[in-house]
């Protein structure tokens, strides 16, 4: 294989029927993207680098669970693939072509991918041939989701654990935040989930919507109290860990620092591609050492100076030529419907270099 294309954080859900929470609206654009990749010459490995699905926000029997077993995980992923049937049919057509293949990296929003029955389902409906719980390694290129460097969203040990009822997904604490706190808060503040990092929203709200800020703070305090005293010990949070979580939630530059440290510790790795923050980025930290973030295919909401919000979408991906050197072979691009791929150079405000 000579070409690797990396996409992350589509957050494909189960549509808006039945109370499901859905971000992804780019089916047609992604199908066009897959057709373009399928028609290109040579081999292409498409790596969906975490949070391609948002299974933690797919309700089953009308509710969101904070402990998901395999049968429920399969029901969630099946709802997603049925709601976006044309997209997964296009992915199946892509993987059926000579030299074309696709794989997943598990992210904090789609840990259901760790279950064998879920993997078999995606192999059948989409022709996917690989699932990495943490890292996909392709020569000098390593691909991760990146949640392992985020205190709120790092898995507590293994992704799957056992109890008396069977095997279940061991949610990161940030997933409890999503299915409990965020699910409540977005009824009043719908933008809060797509402003990255959360600190950007908090600073904006302090000057523009102080009443919302106070309400969010009260809801968060109540949420923390519920989880400090949670009946399940593994779902409790200490004040010390909470402080670490808040630092990571409100300020995301440390993820770039973690990527730099990872490259330093892996001398044979020339490039590291991650997702998670939703902010596309490519930097040459030093000659031959390239960290990149492939961004998201969902709108990103940015607080605006006029007191409102500005929504923008950049369907970004990382395009890697493994036959080139890391500094020459890694490109950050954007897919523009009816046009095709163009090079993408994010503004400072769009990256996770900002506070």
C-alpha cells in the first residue's frame, strides 16, 4: 500500500428519528469522496480514526445507557448503518475495488466497535477489514484517535470489561458527561457540544450570556455530585481527577504536546495522525517529524466577537504517501463537494494551538 487517507470524528448517529442525537449531515459529500478515492489509481487504505460513529448518543429503548453490553452495542451500530444506508453501501463499493480497503480505530464516542459482533456487522455491510483499539501502524505512519491523552476521555484500562452480567464497554468518565450532563445542557445551550475546547465557550458566555454560564455551572455541580457518590465505584470521580479533567476539557493544546512526546519516544515513526479535537492541523515540529490532526466532517461552532456564534464546516482529511518522506508525504486536505480535494491551511483560531 502506498496511499493512506485518514478521516475522523464524523459522529455518524442513528438519524433524528426516535429522539436520537445526530450531528452528521454529510452523507452525499462523503459518498462523493469515497467514489473519488475508489476511482483513483493505485492502492488506497482508508482509516476511519475514531469517533466515526457516535454510538454513546444512540438511545436503545428510548434511553442512553451508561453501561453498554454487546447486544445493545450491536443494536446501536445497526441503527447507525440503517439510518445512513447509502453511505455504508458506498463504503462497501469502495472496499470491493482492487487495492482499496478500510479500517477503523476505536474512539471514545464509538467504543461499541470493540465488540466482535459489531465488527462482524461492519465487515458485512461495509467490507471493513480491520479494527484497532488504540493504534494503526503503517510503516513510518502511526494513526491514533488521541483520546488517550485527554484525561476526561481516556479509557480506564481496557475498553471492554466484565461483570456479573457479561462484557461491557468501560466508558471514559467524559462519556458519562455526554450522556448525562451534555444531554441536559444542550436543551438550553445547543451550541455547547460543538464549541471546542469547552473553555472557549465558557469565556464567551461570561461576557455574553452570564445567566447561561451560571446555569451550566449549577448543572455541572449537580452532575459532579452525582458521580462523586455514584453507587458504582468505577464511575466515581475524585476532586483531584476532576481538576485534571477540567484542564483537558477547557484547554486542548496539551494534546499537541502529547503528540510531540509520542514522536520523540518512537524514533522510527515519522508521522502521527490523530483526531479527537475536531481541529485540523499539520505541523513540522522538526525535520522529518510530523504530527497532524484530521479534523472533523461536522460543523465547528466558534464564539464570535459580536456576541453570537459562527458555524463553519471543513471536510478535512489527511492524505499520506508512504513512498515519500514524512515531511513531503503528509498533506492536510479538504473535500469540497462538486470540486474535489484542495489543500487546507487552517487559521490560527481553527487549530488547537489557541487557549
